[in-house]
């Protein structure tokens, strides 16, 4: 019996097309595709995603399924794609020691995966089901080791992966990513990215 191909969705929070982050994501998805996986790349900059208004309508509805947001934009389609996937890639360069604003805007809208009525002290995750794997891609102007130990960016992205039902299986850190305007990720990062792509596809 033939196995169904894995579906892998990448959420890209970079502002630069063809930059270090997109190069790494393309390497991951290309390697996964070569193993038979179906891949989708969502470039957040190209999508219409409104800011969360903290109305809490989506979080006020009980149940295990994500709440319904009243804002009319592309987020519902993106989340449907993620929920139909077997694996995720979450990718962002580091800006001011955290994810980019466009990635943060996406993250804030994920309150729909929590139940938080106005009577509640704090949000509660609707479902603890983990049925996906995730890979994180992070670039920084600082050396990767310094960025890892001096920021909480990876922890933030791992938390987002969990909220989306995925356990992080690997993180690709690319340091010294601001040495020139047009920069290649290099053979070692490409090798690691391809290995992660194959891992997600299996």
C-alpha cells in the first residue's frame, strides 16, 4: 500500500525575498519535495493579515476547535492549510532580539487556539494534541551561539509550534547574517537545511 505524501507548510516572516531566511526555507522544502512531500510556502509579507484587536471573540468560544475571528483576511485560509499539514517550518530573521513584526502579528492572532472568556484570569490552550513536527529557521546579525544564549526567540517560536500542534524537531540558526546586502547561506547551512527537509518528509 502506497503511503500518502507528507504535507509540509512553511510560514516565512522575512521582509526580504531571496534573502538568507528564504534560501534556507527553499532548501528545506526542496529536499522534502525530492522525498515526495507536498510543500507550501506562505510568505507573510504577501498575505493580508490584520492586527489582533484583543476583542477576544475567538477566545471566548468554548471547545477544542479554534475560535472564529471576526476579522476578514487571509488568516483562516493559512490556518486551514497548517491544520491540514503533517509538518511545519517557522522561519524569521531576528529583529531587535525577537521575530519580525509581520511574524509577531501572525503569532498574536493565534489566540484563537486558546479559550479565554472575560471571566478567566489567563488563556487556556484548547487542545494539547501534538500530531506534527516542526523545524525553526532563525537568522541573526550576531553569531548564532550568542543569539541562542542571549535571546528567547527560539523558545517563543517553539511555543507557537506547540500551539499549532507541532513539536519542534530541529532549529537551524544562521549567524552573521548582515555582513552584506546580498548574502548566501553557505554550504553548511544548506546541508543542514536539506537534512531537516528530508527528516520532515519521512
